[in-house]
């Protein structure tokens, strides 16, 4: 068998020159900037501008006014609600204090009866009197826990805002308008008078 010889294809001199040149030399010659060339500056981005019609401007102004009105209404509503909340809390506290005062006042009659029983004659060693003393002491502690305190009236200057003068007496040993005797104790809850003290005043 005979081997066939491959004959080279006829090429022009220009094609042969292109094949002989390495590809990198052409690229590097194109990409390499000249020594005197300055680096390129990227162009600044221009800000976009928008043009609104008269109708659009009026609509924008109307929306701004509506927003301001709603904001004002919200601010006023928040202030009114805060005032309402504070006023309601104050009213609840006042109602509670009034109810507690009314309840304590209703039990002051029991205090009077226990005090009379204590003042009644009897043997100090009697179990009956000792029992009354214990009950009376416990009752006064309960009133004290509720904030009910007895007024100090005896020997004090007469105060029409706290005392109820039921009798007058001439006594040179006492000053004028001084409480000489207390017939019924007066009570207070804080600054509120639950019951006026029934007193006798010296002229």
C-alpha cells in the first residue's frame, strides 16, 4: 500500500505573515495606552428632573393640607384621651375614698358603744371587762388601718371646722374658746372630717 502525501494548500504571503505573528502582540498593541494619554474621566450623572402640571401641583398641595389637618386632629385626640384617662383615674380614686369614708362613718356608733361599756363601772379583774378591752383595742386598730384617726379635742382651741360646741362653761383656769370637755369623739380620714367632735367650750 502506498501512502498518500498531503500537499500544502497554497497561501498568500499576507496569510502566512498573519499566522507567523503571535496573537498577543496585536492585542497588546491595541490595548496599551500611549505614554502621553490621560486616563479617561467618567461623565457625571445628571440628576433627573421632573415637570409637574398645574393640576398635579394643586393635588400635591391639597394632600399636604389634608395631612396637616389629620396630624392636628390626631394630636388633639391624643391630648383629650390623656386628660380623660387622668380625670377618670382621679374620679375612681375619689369614689373609692368616699365609699370608704361612708362605711367607716357607719361603724363609729359601734366605737361609741364600746367606749361607754369600757367607762362603765366594774371590777378591773373581771373577765367581762378584760374581754371588752381586747375587743375595743382590736376595733381601734382596724379603724387605724383604714386611715381613721380620732381628733385631739380636749384642751385644744375651738375649731368650728372640726368641733361641734353643744355647751359653754365659764372656767377661769382655761383660756377663752378652749375645749373643756368632749362628749363624743370626732374622727378624721386624712384631711376629711368623718364626724365632728361634740364638745363643751370654755368662755
